[in-house]
C-alpha cells in the first residue's frame, strides 16, 4: 500500500509557478538503496540519479526543516543535597564553568564538528543550551571525567575543545535521532522507486504505448488486447471508467471483477475470482501476476495529487505486456522511468477519429445556447450561476460536478445523451474531462482560468476533446469560449504543443514510514510525517504528491486519539475531502470510536455521525439541503472505504452500501430538479427566505462576474498575445478620433491588415 492517496507540494519544478518549492542538492548522503519494501534488484543498471533534499515547503504542508521539528529532551545531572567538595571542584564555580562553556561554543571548529555530526545551527544552539544547564545546575554531580576536564581547562589552561566529546554525548541524549540519521536518510531515500516492486522486476515486460489525442481509440484498442489475454488488469483513472470496463468486459463474455477504493464486485463471487480485473489505478496490487495490464491516461503521472499511483502502476505492475494509453507528452518520461530496469517502449501513434474545430465565435450570450452544448467551468459556484441564468431562459440543463455520487452523474449524463429527453444542454465542471461518454457537439469554456491561472493546454485539450466523440450523434466537435475576447486565448492554448512531461508524482510506502518510526518511537505521527518530508530525498524527475498535505491535516485531527500506526495511517489516507467542520467531526468520531474498541455499526453511524432522523432523507428542497446530502454521501463512502480495510471493526458494509445507494437516488432527484431548487429558494414564503434567495442570486452573479474579470485580467497580463490586445485597443480608441486615412496609416504601422479577429 502506498503512502499517499494522491501534492504541488514538496517539490514542484517547472509547473504552475511553484518554483518556491525548489529543493537543493544534498551534499552527501548514502548511495545505498534501502530495500524496505522489496529486495534490491540485480538488474538495476543506471547510476544513481542525483539526490535532492526537500526544502522550503510551507509549514502547513509538512515542509518544516528537520531542525524545527525535533524536540530537545531534558537531560539533568544527578543531584546531591550538598555540593561536592574535593580537589577538583575547589575553585570551580558556576561562573568559571559558564565562561569556559561560552568560549567552547564560540569556537568555529566546534560548530564544524557538530554540523558533521548532524547538529546544524539550530540544533547546536539547543543542545549547547541544554549542556550548559546540565553543567552549571545547582548541586549537579558531574561525572568525574567531565569534572577533571573542566578542572584542567580552568586551572591548567587546557583547550576548551576538550569538552567536545562530552558535549556530543550529551547532544545524543537530547536529540537521539542524530545517531540514527544515516538510517533515516536511507529509509527515506525515494530515488529508486523501480526497486520497490520485486514481482515486476522478475519479468522482462513488454511495454506498449498507445499515444494520441483524445477520442482516437487508444483505450478501445488496449482493452481489446486485455480481453483477448488469458488474464489481465485494467487500471482506470476514475471509478466510472473502471465500472465501464468491468461491465463491458462481462457483456463481451469475458469474466471480469472490479475493485475500487470503496467497492469490490465479482463476476461470480469472492471465492471464484475472475482472471480479469478492472480497477482504479490506486487499487492495483503489485503482487498480482497477469498477462496483460492496461494503464489508462498515463499522462496522469504528472498529476499533483494522484501522480504517484501512475508511477507506481508503471513501475510496479507485474504483467508480461503493459499497455499504456495517453498523451504523446508522456512518452519520453515513460522511457526515462523504465530505462533503469532495462525495458523499452514500443509506441503506436493514433489520430483523432473525428475532427475537432475551434469556433471563430464565442457564445457571448446564454440565449445562443444550442442542443448538444456543454458549458464547462471550474467551480460548483459558477455552475450554480450559469444554471440560474439558463433557468431564466427556460432551459433546464443537466448538471455534472465532482461532488455528485456516481449514480447521479450517470443519470445526468444519460438525460443529456438521450435524444428524446428535452434536456440537451449540459453544465459541468472539468469532472467530464476524463471518462464519461457524452453526446457533446460543442464545448463552451465559461472561462479559461482556474484560481486566477490560465488552465494548462493539456487540460483544455482533454476537456475540449469531449466534443464530437466517435460513435455519438455528433460526428464533428466544436470548441469555443463564452466571451468573444477569449477565443484568441483558446486558440493560443490549443495550438501549442503539449510540453513533454518532465516531472512525475511519487510517494513513500507505508513500510518506509513504519521503518522510520522504529527509529523515532517518541515522535507523534504528525512529527513523523514532518521529519520524513524534511530528510527524504528524491531524484530530479520526481515530486512528492500533495496528498501528504491532506494526510497531515487528518493526522493533526486525530493526533490525540490512541491508534496503532497502521490504523492511524490508514485513517489518514482515506479519500474524504475535508473542507467543512461536519465532515471533520465525522472523521474524528469514527477514529475515536475505533480507538475505544467499539464496533462502528450502522446504527451508531446513523445516530451519532450522520445525525439523521429519517432514512432515506427527504428530497432536498434547497441547494443547501442538496449540498448537505452530498456531504453525507461522502461520509458513508468513507465508511465503506474504511470497512474494506477494517471489516472486523466496521461490520455493516452491506447496510451502509444500501444506504448510500438510497442517498444517491435522493441526490439524483435533487440535482434533476436543481433549477427548481433555485426557484424554490425564492418561493419559500418567509421574508427571510426571500432575502436569502436575493442574496444568493447576487452571490452567483458576483461569482460569474468575478470569473469574467479574472479571464480578462489573465488575457491582458499573462498571455503572449498581450501585445495584440494592446494593438486592438489602440485601434479601437483611434476609431472616431482619426480620419479614415489616418486610421489606415495607423493600421499599417501596427502591421494589421484588416478588422478580423
Ligand atoms: N475501432 C473502433 N471500433 C468501434 N468503436 C471505436 C473504435 N475505436 C474507438 N471506438 C470508440 O470511440 C470512442 C473513443 O475511443 P476511445 O475511448 O478508445 O478513445 P481514446 O483515444 O481512449 O480517448 P480519450 O483520450 O479521450 O480517453 C469510444 O466510444 C470507443 O468505443
Ligand atoms: Mg481513453
């Protein structure tokens, strides 16, 4: 099991302006691989890549310096009621001891030696302070050798350097980790992840890369080979895609099981596992031996959160034949990753199966929306805003966003795809970027920014590529923007080649964290994580994924709850999106109950965690109620995820799965009526409700305006086409001010032939 479920985090180089997370090389460290989870591989050929220390990561992401994390232990000398009185103590008082010690601490050679022993500036100061306290404490009984050394320094002018050995021994008691530093560095050496998978390393794998744009038949062909094989595993990026491959494979007469984080389904039953398995990429077992493996959307290697799962699947899947499907931008990186194990890649290039055109016209106004349009934005709030505006025009769109349960997503997709259903417009977040087969004719980008940054071109290509899907009603796809002014930006983005992937996600394994903890038995899990981050080293082409941020957050929440390390770790990697207090409270309650040794039953969940008076809950009447139900769905999903890992403590998987199915249906009805929910909010009767509705409408409007402004700013400031924008504005301003003749001269001077664009 890997450490992370999914970070821009510790090291993000050359991506999205995260250069603040740059690391610096480690001057010297072990060149040995510590096979914590696997045996070192004799086939390893390449020289060890350069190491990097992780530095400069924000504190809330576990990026503290090692020296800031470790705490000094208090070490006191034995005490006597009365001070010793002998030859060696005579004339040696606290002041003379303190003077000798201060002189010692000022010596550069002492600092240098201390640094060589793992005591950087901060630790040195702390250790020295503790040593001084120890030596000058009232009635302290110093060991004879130290006492003699002090005597010689003070009375016989011996050098203060002689104190170093005593100081170092003391420092090791104050900071026990310094003795284990080399081991800690070896354990947290993440530079050679290909050596973590002994099963895969016993096979000389054949690697086939199906490279091409979206909608070019890559997955189709790889799955064909998967089904022909005697045994196989499909690793998909989403539950819905894993489910699709599972259903389709069984339909075609090849028995196939399915595993996702929350669910296991069998073609026959758990006693008769099938030879074929469809799973989400995180769930791949690297000890399962198969003939053919398919790793879909391999370019996800670069994903901040989940990239580690693709890196792990690529290096760790134990298959004779590994089929990778994805963007050509990943080819060179795949070569680089497998080069140390002596494997090569065979590339098959694909062409798009149906054309995709960039429109010359923006949508400009929602009353120009047409059947087959999918309006795409990047936040749920903007979805609400757009849906509200469509509602005013009498259009009831299908709505898809990430928080919706799978059933609700599929039912919305089905409504939109059904030619007999009056719903033929879709409003969605980038949740449709991968996977769902949708009948989209035109993708309309409501904006091209996300958190004030222009979206990367590979993302725009993925989303745009959903239009004109092969085999759907629309043979040709169109991509456009809402604002006319953004068309140029869209062209720029889509026209640029996707830059080759230069850095991929990685994460430590549980076993590495566990081994780390053996050396630091006193450290809390949060401290353990911080320490791991601060000493671990990775090669230049890896970054550690961002889930560690979430993991650390969870670890803080349950820091005081008594749990064994493995249980705590598992709780901390559960896929709950914590952004509100209710979900955090549910998480902590579950951990507390677990810690008390009492079962987490259906009744307890419903009464104590979910706080539901009736089940299934009523159809939501307002947006707030809909969002509450979505949160409940996520909490039950977390239960299901945990119950697959701790079935003894969480025995009601089946009842909870039924409950989540019911909830999914209630949410489906809610989202189907989302337009009515807006309307209902205004007709609730009370003045207060009406006021709330008014405020909500104003908020939605604000959200929409903010998006438009953000887009305009990005166009002006960030794009290379900035100068074009200026030229246009000069011409625009000149119109009406200059004569036709002067305008012509100005146009020529600006190199502009006509009024196009
Ligand atoms: N040879 C084929 N025969 C019939 N249908 C096909 C064929 N190739 C592709 N398709 C269909 O075309 C659609 C797109 O194919 P596929 O999903 O394999 O594309 P892709 O390249 O993997 O796209 P993406 O990058 O978006 O995942 C699918 O519905 C698929 O079933
Ligand atoms: Mg595909």
